[in-house]
C-alpha cells in the first residue's frame, strides 16, 4: 500500500494570495495587522502620569472625579451597571493595567477587567461629593486594576440617583467622560459608533512624532521656548518633591464682565479664549514681576481621524508663551495672545513632554508650573433612562500643577478658581493672585465695552 502524499505547504498558496492583493487591500491588511499588535510602551503623556503617580505616593492628582446627578425619572441602577460593564468591554483602555519589569513599563490590555461598581445611598449633594472624594483617595493598584471605579447611589427620592465616577488619567480624560455619558444615555436600539482602540491612537502618535511633521514641531517648540522666562515666584522654595496637596480660591464675576471680554476679543478678530488668556497673562505678569509669561494650556489630542471615539488619555498639555504686549492696550494684548495660541495650535500634536529646552521646573511637570483652563462650552444636554444628567467636577484637595487658573464664562456670569500647591503657596498669596486676575478682567471688560 502506498502512503498518501503529504499535503502541500500552505506557504506558497498564502504567498500567491498576498501577491494578488491590490494596493488598497494590502494597505488595509497592514493596518489590521498593526492594530493586532499590543501597545508596547507608554505614550509620553502616560509616562508623565506614571512618574507623577509614584512621585506623590499615589495621591489622586491625575484622577478624573465626577459626580453625576440623575433627576426627574426613576433610574434602574442594575441596567446602568450593565451599561458600565459594556462600556469597559468596548474600550480597551479601561481594561488596561501597567506592569514594570527591570525599569520598563508596559501596558497590558486584559480580555476581561470589569469596572469596580459599588452601591450606596446619598441623601444630599454634599454626601455625594464626599463619597466621590473618598473614592478618589483610595489607592490605585496600577498593575492589578481596575482603574475605573463607580458608585451607583440612590438619592433622597425615587426620582433621584447618583453616578460617582473615578478613573485614573492613565486610561481616561475629560473627552472620554463625555463618551461615557453618551454611551450610557444611548437608546437600546441605537447603533453605537465605531470605536477606535487607544493602542491605535498611541501607535499613530509615535509614528507622527518620528516623521517630518513631528520633527518640524519639535524644532518649532525648541525655538519658541529658547531663553524662556523663569518659573513664577513661590512662598516656599521648590525642592523637587511635593505631596501635591492643594486648595482652591474660588471667584465669580458678573455676566457683563464676560460679555465685555468677548466683545474685546471679537474686535481683535480673536476668540473669547484669547481674551481670557490675555487677562491671565496680565495678572501673572504683575504677580511674577516679569512681562514674559509661560503658561500651560490643554488640547484634546483628537485631530486625527477616528480619535474622537477613542477612550484613553489623549489630552496634551502644551506651553503658550506670552511676551510682546504691543502698545500695552488690552486690544494689543489680546491680539498677541491670539497670535501666540494660533501659532502653537499648528504644532499641537507634538507631546508637551517631549519638548526639549533648558527650562526645567522641579516637581511633577518638567516644563510648566502654571496652567490655564478655559471652558466656555455649553454643557451638552444628556439624559439617561429619561433622567436629566448634570455633572460636577469634584475638588479632590490636590494640585496637579503649582498653579492652575480655571475660568468658566456662562450666560449667568463667570465662575472660576485658582488651585494652588499648599507646599509652595500660602492661601493669602493665592487670594492675591485671584484678585489680580479679577481686577484685570474688569479692566479688560471695560475696554471691550467702550
């Protein structure tokens, strides 16, 4: 009896099939193969967050902490818990943990890592905020996870409930939180949008940085920050170590101040952001005694196709240098702020952590000691199981930077806060800086209203 002939090797057949692919088909195959690869290293932003987490012994400086009030309809918390679990299954970032071996940190996407969901009762908003703060201060185990925690709480009545969300920034940012609210409120029969894995975005960032555009951006930032001004003065010396314990000084301004600054900015062909940035510049220049000011500002990092649907830490923190105020008028200052921010936006995809200049600030961010947060967007109206959704960012008692100045103009007035590192600043100093800002805002507004 003759033995059967061995089966032909599949290699020639596979080679022939690959050779027959069109250029477009080959490109699609290469993209899919790339997506199958795990994220091999941290992004520059994630590495900074990792280092900060360990430098401050896990205190929640880089932690999203949101209180979501659900009112006007009875909410099925069991269904909400199931939706949360589904959101984690859909987004690999929320199933990611981080291991360190021989000094190398590697993201590990787990096939199954449910969120930590617990139940509670919060009779008041104060109780909800306190519970969220407690949740944020529980240490995160970055190697074991999960890094996504939720408390589902009943409220004072059947038509009131609370969703308390705490997530480490290593896997989540403010845009991701909006994606979460959209997913939780989506009708059961609605088609969910296509999800972009965070690892795909991270690989795209790495490719961009290594390419021509990335090298051009690196050159721009190096030139822009040459001979950068010194950090702002502090009440106590910067030692390079900090607990990042923080406090806030809150302030409010009437609606006409916001309207006046918006008018001033419009007259300079600038956005309201540039108008308020000019106010921050003036206040910090007076505070520091130096007309040249370097501020951090935030970009979403979602300009590439598909990035709008990615959950993860895509946020980029970039400097904006403000130094030439022209004739000193508010209009000239706004134009200068406009030009500086527009120039930086053309290179906003470059990770701020990779900007290589001599200026270095001791602490948790190598380049920036002060940042400016501006949010004039109307809150997107969300509903969840028929209940109205309202969200509040919780003060966790930490300071992400030495100083953070946040401004929120609205139809009913302007609110804001100055967050400061209590290891570096006294409360009276922070109050003085907040007053410098509000006085400057009033002056700018009056010029805009003329």
